[in-house]
C-alpha cells in the first residue's frame, strides 16, 4: 500500500493538556502532518452543549486503513480521550472520512465514513483542502456534497385549502 492519501476529520470540544479545543485541534494537526484546513466552530450533535473546533487534514501514508485507524486511536488516547457517552465532550476526535483507495469495510471501520455526507462540520473543512475529492459511493465531489447539504431550502407551505 504505497502512497495512499487519507482525508481525516478532527474535532474537539473539551480542554485538554494542550489547551482549549482549538489548540487541541492544532496540536493534533501538527502530529498528523499533511495539508490542513482552517479550523471552524460548529454546534455539537446530541447531548453535548460545548461548541466544537473542527478541521480536516489530507495526509499521505503507507499504512493500510486499519493501521491508520489504530494510530488515530492512539493519538486520541494520548490526548486524554476517554470512552464515554456517544457525542459527549471529547478532547480530540479523529475520523477517517475517505481514502484514495476508495471503499473499505470491516467490523471496526467503514470508509467513506457513513455519516460524513450529512455533516457540514466535516464537509466545510474538507472543501477547503479537497473540494474535488469524489465520494466513491455517490460520485459527487466534496464541494457538491457541501452545496447540497447547505443550500437554502424554501420554508414549507403550511397553508391548506379549506
């Protein structure tokens, strides 16, 4: 597996040993290397009330997807991430969104990430560094997926004829 490119999403909404969430993302980006997006703020999903700092990185690696996932999980642990409730506060969250090899499926990993198409906090930073990257499932670029997700929609017509 020589020269694969991975699109990795990063997020933090809890202070860690490096500092506030934005600084945690910067520290993780420094470890990952590659090309990084600007950091954006986003509202949390689920029960958490803390704003997230989110970014994306394009990294080159000779690692197979499971090996990269293991490295990302080790970074999360080193940053102080603890297993807890789903969508709860976290010092750092690192997810493989896509890779140059297309699709990958195993018991512990699905590439492309199953939910990335519905998350502006992933697509916005991804568009900043990889707008032409194509989703292998839909064939759409990151830019097209972002436009579909964020386009203005007309308000529903609530008036009915009587």
